[in-house]
């Protein structure tokens, strides 16, 4: 089983978001519209635009577990995305930690970042890179900007 086999709906209710990107490299990011790090959405959109044709799909995952910074309904989250001109897809709002952790994050969180951190997501905007075969291939902390040279190097190495 790979990340592409894990069912999760898009914010609009359309099912099986990861499966629709099978064969692409994924950058999965837990997002929150009221977080101070929400400015990273512009960098994530830039990555989407620059590397979509190279096989990269950015997927935002709304989560309200960190400081209750994503309290909105699906409609309110979609409105935020519209205002921010975000074109990458967002999933339904889920838990990334704890007893109700979504299976997507059960698959992602054992992967270590460059400092060796595994396990629970630490805050909004933690980033997980998934290879085109559906295996975790990178993990980056919340404060790592989507334009960070090391993140870009690792992403580009995974692209077709």
C-alpha cells in the first residue's frame, strides 16, 4: 500500500485525491488559514505553477489541531483559497496527530526530516514529499519556506 492508495476527499467532497495523482511527486502540507505561516501558500502556489508540468502536485491538508488556526467550514476555507488565488487542491479538514489521526498521516509521520524528527506533526505547514511511486521521500519542518533551496533541491530530484 502506498500514499496513492489512501482515501481522502478533496475539500469539495470529490473522493480519492491522492489516487488521481498516481505517478506524480506529491508535496503534502498541513495548512491553516489563520496561521502566521499562511504566507507560505504563495510559495506553494509558485511551486505548483513552476513544476506542475514536471509531475509535481502540491496538496494542502487543512487541520485545526494547532492553535485552532483553521476553524473555518469547508466553504470558508475554499473562500480563503479563492482570495489567495490558490490553485492546488485541498483535502477535507482532518486530524494529523492523535487518536483520530488520518491514515494519510499515519503513513507519512514515521519518515524523518533532516534533523531526525519522526512522529507527530509539530505545527501547521509541515511538509512531506512523496515520490512518484507513493513512498515518503522527504520531510521539512513548518518554518521551512517552500522556496528554500534545500527543499527545492529535494523536490527537483524526485521529478520525472
